[in-house]
């Protein structure tokens, strides 16, 4: 789904525009105090609509929307040859911001031929690098394209952040592995380039949530056999049920409760989780071993591996094992 279909940022206006329209500085301050305007940075305001503060939105979605607003406000003061990038670009493309700092909007100013360097101010973190051919527009402002954005985030934040964003982008048809490979090669010599080159082979367009991406990485870097992803299995009631991870020879299933794949409101999430529990009972009745992981588990990667390893070994002791 395109970012514009999910969320439309509020109208932004500058102090200069308000004054040209006949508003005094005192009147601007009064509008801010009364909630009609929200100050995003010096001289830039959002016309308050309450959209980002809706009580039915998860905290991470409210934070993303606020970051989008601050990034769009920063775009009002960008010099020519500069584009929003890194975390700001990721937010504007509506891609996951796992572990990505959202304290300051981020931008890149053009520097032909590469090279690093950057600066950080109270309102904007600005890097430098080549921008030829990698700038698009979102909400009317210049933003680095999806492959370049993901590679930049991978280089400067971490592999997990890049994989989470890349999985979502590939699943939604926003880029391909080949696109990521080209951008990773173009980043040679820059900070974190080795991480960027490792990224494409670790991506999958089958992941439906950030948590799935993270669990897959934990398994990928372990001694466990590689599972199949998003496999359809038949439950006791005869219906087909798609599971997140499946070790076919052992009949072991792993499901993850990454809430973003269940909806954006508490009601949607609760309804889908009830359906998930019902689905699990049907799979277990059909003889599958089902392990569930939630967000808290991601901070205990060895425990995740131990749980999976234990069930695989138990199945082998019971005579359920892959064919030779």
C-alpha cells in the first residue's frame, strides 16, 4: 500500500506565509497555544488535525507520524541539491523504522563521486554523498529512493534495521534484491559498506512483520536447519493455514506475533490474535508442533534458538525427522 493511502500528513505552513496572510506573531502564538497549530521547528507549523494523536493508534505509529511531520518541516529549509535520506526517507516511504533513531530528521547533500562526512545541528542531521539518479519525491519533497535509503540505513544504523525495511519493501514491490545489490556496490568505500553488501542475500519478500524478519535473522545466523517460509498447511478442520516458519521433516511450526501484521488498531489486533489462537489449535490437532514468539522474546535470541532446537530434537526422538 502506498504511503499516501495510509496516512496523509497535515498541511504545513511557515511563519512567513502566515504573516503574509495577515497573521501577526502574537496571533501565531495564540494559535499554537490553542492547539490550532503545532510547532514542528523554528518558523514551521502543522495545522493540527489530531490525526497523529488518535487514541486507537499504537505508540510506534504515532511516533512515526510525528517524525514524518518533523522531516517534512525540515524539507522546507533544505538547500538545493539536498534530499531527505536515511531514517527520514524510510519514514516517508512508510517502511519499518526498527532501531532507527527518530530524534532528528536526516538528509544528504550532494557530493559528486562519493565521500562521507556530515554534520548534526539542533534541527537536522546532514550527511554528504552522491545523489545522481537516486532521488525521488514523496509528498512533494526530494527523498532518496527506496534502495538507496535502505542501504544508507543498513550502513549507518545496522543490518537488522536494513533487513526489516528491505523485507517490507520487497514484499510491497518497492524494490528488488538486485536493486539493493547495485546500491550496496555503489556504497563501496563508505562507512558500513560491508554490512550493506551482506544485506541483499539476507532479505525475503515473504516476511509479513518486523518480528518475522528479526526471528529469521536469528535462525539464519545459527546452526539450525533453514526453515521454509509462509507455507500452507492443512489443519484438523481441513482448512489451509499459512504459517510463518516450517521445518517440514520435523512438522515443527514457528509463528510470531508481530502486531503490525494484525492491524493498526487495538480492536483489529485483538480480533486477529483470537483467530491466530484458533488456527494454532487446529494445527496442533493435526499433529504439528507450534511454537509462538512475541516481541519480548527477540531480546533473548538464545532462548528462541533453544526452544526451536528442543522441539526439533524431541521430534527426532519420536521418529519424526527429515528423509535422508
